[in-house]
């Protein structure tokens, strides 16, 4: 009987300690997720190079990159991210335009293909419809055929140029593990 009482007391102490520890984690930089992984977000100023996000970002403009942000938070549609593309030594900056569970396809028009997500044509930051030329649709057509619903931990990544850039129109859907940071304008 004494052993049971001791074990119950130890268990209560552990529960109280855990709850106290969890309540003390309240800052943005250190949080405890449901899966009990401690997160640490590292902010770094990076300089935009290239014009695929113009006019939303200009080449030479500084932005804040929040590395490890997605260890703590979900990736949302229209987030701006830094992506590690295996064909480049530099990180690419792009918009997340479709997230897991989204239904997507291409719609042929006289001038090219619209990208449709959840029955709505995608628009860039200026409100212009993405219209991909026939000559640039080979890769993205394969993905829309094989994955009409965006799979878990997979994303559609686009620049701001409506005719495509070095983005999912060129290399297809991307994996969450290759998203390195969330980007915020300074």
C-alpha cells in the first residue's frame, strides 16, 4: 500500500512540474507544440536577388527570414518562403499558393494555362491571373495529373511573374522539408 501511495505522489509531482514548465513557455521564440518539440526561431536579414517576385519585392531589397519558423507553425497559403532548390546554391524566395488537401488543375485558354486551386484561378500580388505558356507546362502538367489533390507535406510554390519563373511551374510540387524559412517584409 505504501508503494502505491509513493508512486501516486511521484506521478502527481511529475504532472505538476510538466504543467508548470508548459505554462512558462509563452514567448514567440520558444514554444511547446502539442508534439512536445521545443522550437527556436532564428531571424536573419537577407537580400533579395533576382526579379521573380517583382514588384512585391525588388532585387536588392532586404527582408527578414525566420529560420525554423515552420518547426513551430503551420505553412499557410500565401506565406512567403525561402526554398532550398537542389538545382541552385541560393535559396529561392516564393509564395506558397496551394497547401495539402487543396484540389488543383490547369485550365487551357487561348493564351496558355491558368492554375486553378479549389475552383479559383490563382492570382499574383497585383491581382493578375497566372497564365503559363504551353511551352512551360510540361512539368506542372505531370503533377496535376498524378496529384489532383495536393499531398500531405507538399506545396505549390510560385513567384510573382504570371507566366512562371523558377518555381513549381518548372520543378513541380515541393516538399515541406525543403522550406527553410518564412519571409517578412522589413
